[in-house]
């Protein structure tokens, strides 16, 4: 007697890693693939008692309801990842939670991801809006952070809305500035970039006020000292900052996935302009990895 046939599971599971901005890219790509093939979306992330950097922050931030489990990483997976990165050895066809693993092949957009018509387990960063353009509207609804806007945040939102053309400005510091390894990979956006971005906006539009957001407000004030028509906002959570950025009409973003999402979440309009740093990574890393697909087509690179 032949063994019974088993139909493939209609499930797309996406590995969540990194901080909020990274997790948003991963979730959005998983959702796009799940919707395309009519599959259930599930999440794979670190448990809530893990170190803060690896927790699944996105679930709390957006009140996601998709099932989430923690698959862990086997010794064999770690070894294959090391060999792939250091020696270019192809990864064997591992499975997680019964699903074949689909690894991101590089930083560039890879349309072959959407050739997987059966269930799979996505592992990667997926940092391009091209991955989820088919579910753009659904992602904007899911990533609506208005529920985090308490009275104090609403007051700042009203200040932003009163402006004719408010511009959000984001400075990323944190581990970019304090961790030598991270700094060597990403670098920092500094005063020359922000001054050039501001000059560009003022050459093509008439910004009325700049609202500055940063994970290190004191450093941001020092970096942009002397800027006129500028308010430095602080004391908010990451979710509140992201929502407030979305209340602006234009943005000058840093080389950060969090800032990327802030700019993307600004509602589309004829006057929307997003200025992003042409130098997304530190020089050595940018020579190896082109960030071209990180940028949306209508964004301005300075």
C-alpha cells in the first residue's frame, strides 16, 4: 500500500529579529506572501523574557493577533549560517516547524520569494517596500499607532497639524554611536547631511517648521544647534514618536529602519517629500552592499 499523500501546509511563518523597524519589514513581507498564496501568517520570535533587543516588540506595538512561537536555532543552523557567510557554502534545505526555510539571498529585492506557492518559513530582513507593495493599504492600517496617542502626545500632534508644511527630522544615535562594531557598519548621519537635506527641501518647497525626533534628544540638539523654526520633541515612547512623525507631511530621515518607517507612514500626498541619506551604510559596508532597493522610488537621496 502506498503511503498517504499529505497536502502542503498553507502557512507562512516569518522570523522576527532585531528591533521594531526590522520587525516591521519582516512582518510586512510575510503578510504579503501569505495573502498572495492564501495562507495563514504565523510569527517566530524570541520569548518575552529574552533580552530587550531580541524581544518581539512589534506584537505589543501593533497588538498583532497572529500566532507566535519561538523555534530557536539549532547548532546545525548556526554552523550552516557561519559557513554561508564566511565561505559562501550553500545552506542545506533545513525546515522549521515543519516548513521549508526560505533565506533572504541579499540586500537587493528578490522577486523569487513570491514564487513559493506553498507554505514556508521566511528568514531575512526584507528591507524594501517592493516586498509588500501588494498589501500597502493593509500594512498602513495595521501599523496605525493612534492608540498610543495619549493626551500629551495629542498636544504635540496638534502643534504639528497647525503648521502649513511640517517636516519630521530623525537622528539615530543609541548603539550607532556607542557600539564600535555597529558604528563601523552603519556610521552616523551628521550635520552636513541634515543641512544639505534642509537646503533641498527649502529649494523645492516652503517648510514651515521642523520637528526633531531622536533616541538621544540631547545629542540631536547639539547636532542641530542653531537651526531655526525647529522643535525638539522628547519624552515619548518609540511608538509615540513613530505616530508623531506620521503626522508630518515631509521628512528628513536617518539611516535607520525606524526612521524609514516613519517616512513611509506619512500619508501619501502631492506635497510629500522624503529625504534619505545616500550614504546608508558606513563606506566599507556600502561598497559590499548596495542600498538601492531600500529607498522608495520617489524618495530624494542626499
